[in-house]
C-alpha cells in the first residue's frame, strides 16, 4: 500500500462551494451534485469551509443570482474567510467578473474547476499542452490570468505594449501569443512522436521489454 503524505507547509486555499438549483432537480439530486462539486474542489486541495445549495427562481444575467442572494453569499464568504468560491455551474465571463467584484475573491465555475483538475493530472507533455491550450481558450474572454503571470510564462521583461494599448487588449494579446506558441510546441511533439513510431516499425526484429 502506498501512503501519500500531505504537505502542510503549503497553506490550503479557503473556499466555499455553491450549487445553483434551478428547481428542475429533486432535492436528492441537488445534494448529490453539491457533494460531487465539493469532492472536485477537494481534489484541487481546496479547504472547503462551507457548502450550500442555492435555489434559483430565475437567473440574473449580470450575476446569476439575485442581488439579495449575492449579498447573503458575500456575508458567507466573509464569515468563512474564503479566498475562492466554486460555483457548480457554467458562468458567463460577465457573471464571473461581477461576482469576483462583489465577493472580493476568486470565482471558479464548473468548467474552470475541471480544467484545473485535468491540468494537474496530465502526465505526458502532449497531455499537458492540450490542457493548457483548452484552459487558455477558456480564459481568453475572462482574462482570469493577470498580465504579470503571463509575462513570467513568456519570459518577458514587462513591456506594456504600444501607445494607447489598454490593459485588456494587452492581456488578450499575451494570451493569443501564448496559444500560438503552445500550438506550435504541440505540433512538434506530435511530429516527433510520429517519427519515433515510424522508426520502431522499421526495426526488423521484435522489441522485448523486461518487467520486474
């Protein structure tokens, strides 16, 4: 049996998990969905401080929840000292940005949560590149990553772009540049893999691997 030790030297991110219920689900199904979302959050090593099912009579385009519920959840965020809120549903970029502003913390929807998990579990270089591409494409309209983070990734010096270039335009350009480089890198990985496969097929004798 393999024992996995938890590194307590790295503080966990405090989070709350919310499952929006549009009244199309039974109470039991809503509870199961919430439990699943909590499990996904913990798979990312989030410290889940609170979890809640929020009944929705109707959705609000700007924030998903009504203004009263947004304020109520803001109080829960403060009480739990949460640094992140996981919404077990897909949010529009506008909804995500507005909720982050209202709650003053990171907001992650279901798609973002799953992409983060895939990113952690990808083992091959090709798999990691594919997940990173999917995540950047998802984040392109949301601009979740900050400009400084992208600059560190690209090894830049912090140039702010041409005259009149807004921060959002700069962020989008940096993400687009990163996507182009990742696609080229992914194509090279696939090309190399194809060459290796052809070389193995040319070998006139079987390849034997010893196990154990």
